[in-house]
C-alpha cells in the first residue's frame, strides 16, 4: 500500500511541477544546440543531443540551420524562430542509401551540406560516396552523383553550379545543377595539390589546400578554349579545415580549433572573449577551458550567420556553437581616432535580430575596472590595462542576457560603451551621441551622471542655441575671463565667486573650484547656476533623440543614473543630479542607497574609480532597477 501511495505521489509531483524552459544565450560564445555527450534527441536546444555533427546550411530566410548529424545518420534542423528547437528533417537512423520521401530516406555518415535555390540541399553522404539532393518543396531525397570522396563543397549562384574538392584525386569538380553534368575545374595544380576547404568570397571561389598554407582565390576564364583557371593568394593558414566569409573578410577554421582572419602576408588569430577574459588562442593552457578543439583532419561545420556580421556557427563533437569576432584584443579607440569609434569592442553597426541595444556614456568611471592584486600586501597598479570584460557595461550585458535566458524571453541585449575621460557628458554628448545612436541603432542611452561641465561656459563661445560650442576655441581663451563671461549664467557664477571673495584671476580659463564647498553647503545661487550649466544641453540631447527612430520605429530613450564614487561628496552629487533631472524633465535613477548598502561586501571603489568588483555591483544594480522600472523590454 505504501509503494502504491509513493507511486501516485510521484505522478502528482510530476503533474504539478512548474514548467521550466530557457531561451538560447546570446553572447560572444554561445550554445546553439546540443550537449557534452553523444546521443540522439529532438526537442529544446539544451536538451537535444547530436553525434558528430558536421555539415551546416541555412534556409533562404536564415531562420533554420540544417545539420548533417553524421553519427546519427540524419539531417536535423535547428529552428531559430522557436528558441533553437531541434527537429529531425530526414533520416531514420538506420545506415543505408534509400532514396524517396523524407520519411523513408536513409544515409551513411552524411558529412557535408550545401544550400541550393528552390528549397533544396546537397548532401555528401560520405559513407556511401554519394551526393544526395534533398528537395524540401517535394519532400524527396534523390541521388545525383556517386563514386566520390569529397572534402568540401560550395554552391556558386553565378553559374548555378555545385563545386566540390577531391584531395585524393587532386582535383576540383563542379556539377551543373540544371543538367547535373559534371566537369573538372582544375586538377594536379602545384599550388593546390590536395584541394580541401572551399567557400564563396566576394563572388569568387576560394580554396585551401589540405596540407599547404596558402589560401587562394580561384578565377575561371570561361571564354578561353581551355577554360583556364588562375589562382591569386589571399591569405595564409595552417591545417585549414573549413573556410567562410563575413563582413568583407575571409575566415579559416584550423586544426586545433583556431579561428583565423585571412590576410597577407600574415593572418591574425581571432581570440575568443569570455566573461573572465580571453581563452588564449582559443584554448586555456590547462586545456580545461578550450572552446574548440579539433585534432582530427576531418570536415567541420563552419558557417557565417546570414543576418549578423562576424558571427559564426561551428560544429563540435556533440554540439553546435556560435562565436563572434569583434576584435576583442584591440585597444578601445574612441579617444585615439577623433571619436570615430566606440570605447569598446568593434560591434557591427547593424543590430542583430531581436536585440535591444544600450549605449552607456560617461567619464573614465564608465570604462575603467581597476584590478585588485591577488597579494593583499601589494599596491593596486592602475597602469595595468583594464580587463575590458569587467567594465560595468560588459557585466550588465552578461547579466541581462542571462536573466533573459532564465525567464525564457526571446530578446537579447548588447551594451556598448562610449567614454570621454575627464570630460563631463554635458560637454560632448549632445554633439556626438546622436550620431552613435543612429549608426548603431541604439534603443537606450544610459548616462552615468558625474561631472558638471561648467568650465565649458568660459572656454567656448556660445552657439545660437545658447550652449557652449563643440570644441574649445583657443583664441577665445586668450581673452580675459571677464570678457568671456559677459552675460547669463556664466557671468552670474563669476559675480557670485567675486562676492564671496573666492580667488578669481582674469588669466584663468574658468573660475576655480573654491565654490564647491559652498555648493555642497547649500548656496542656492551657485546650485542654480551649475544646474543651468548642465541641464539645457542634456535636455537638447533628449529632444534630439526623441525625433529619431530605431529600426523598430521607437524613439531612443535617455536615462541618467548616479552611483557614488566620484570627486564630490556622495550626498552633494546625488542632490545635484537629482535636481538637474527634475528641473529639465529627464529620467533619473539614484543608486546611492543600494550601492552604499552593498559596498562593504563588494569593495567597489579605489581612488574614485570602480574596482572590477565595483563594476559587477553597478551592473547588478542596473540590471535590477532597469527591469523593475520597465526601462527595458522584459516581458
């Protein structure tokens, strides 16, 4: 009786258990589908199982990724429109070479896939030595070539031909997809004696030898009697397993799991990014954290995303992964190239589908993560290059995407960074931020409230809008201070300083900082002047953003937040920024109380800048309040 009761209790628990689902993570390195062991299972992406997946191909819309699951003798599909759900397209799991309907067709180690027009795919069925055609329109599988040993294949729409390499026969052939006639492109060429990886790059066929290092562009002269072929070197690699192109660049996946961007005379290794730093040359020195590791000289699925620049899909032993190349190792260059770039990784300008983009702006605290030494007795060395994944913007990106995954939300977040060290956001944001918002299709500008920017009113002439000009005018600075402050708020503050006997010289660029203690002690005129020197420019920025539209048809939002740790006393600065945003109808979030409540646990600040732990705390607070206040879409 007790066993019967236990059984029914078990069934009841199953029936009443809450449903649980997650969406795919969207990060620099993400699981697309599969697991860490071999198996066969359709269903949710993280529960699905593969066995030696190899070839990859997209449907015409880029919403379905087809996978040659070689060990399971099946062609599977990953449905991006339904949270990467995995289904079996064709194949019974039984080894064979049966043609016919999708429900009865069989394969023997399908290893390569190539998408063709008209909802068709070419499959190299390597165990049978056959090229098979899957016609999704008519739900049929047929054999179109036999007796082959193919290393790679690619479709060129210009001549409607399927090209394939045969290293054992030292040649490349092509099949006309209308007549199914086969002809030789080239054979026994010294530059490519063992032709291997193929891809389409800038309208031309590209090829890598299976053993040699040079990658070539292949140009065919169809008008010559002999249909001659010329080869032009375009990059160098080593043990190239697969090629593909994205965003105007050619990429190679090499033996050992190394991703390389092709170039001459040298090609560059793409080092992957993680939340704790790089996987050096894509592999941890212990081998435990290697993202990719291909030791066998065999075909590997390697495909660029059709709807997102510099994103790639790669097959591993039992899963399919995605990785991104955003030039992670380059120095952030917003200060070095006339503010032409983000202070960040090199994000593609086009926003990926289902993505909400945030642009964080501010002074140096916006992009600094002071490393804490492992030796407690050692001094903090602020000259060490900031671990850029530890900035609050990168941590916020990771947290928001993780939360979206756990809540089963079909939305992704990218958090970009734009910083001007030592310059208040009111100085430059109105002039620069709208261009970045337009270029990167930004949905939310998140401004870290910090300095006031009052100095601009004495260093730059006023524009017709009544605000300081974009750049410092050095001839203007040669004039005496009183001649540069002849009216308005600039004159008002200068007169207040003189009345309070705060030392001011005509040779100064701006009134000194002696009034700050009076500001914090409640001098209403100084407080009013400084608010008027800060707020109007930010209000104009807000109005300019309101006139813009994102690709989804919404106006970009502007949101200010304050976190303790700047040069001014916390209560004073929080009061000031709260007053500015209230007076000029700007959205504002004061994180002071939450930050102070948690700062003992996080050790967040060193010399007015955030430590790596401080950035983690800022990101955690922003994640919470942005969701709670419905600033970001989290439905």
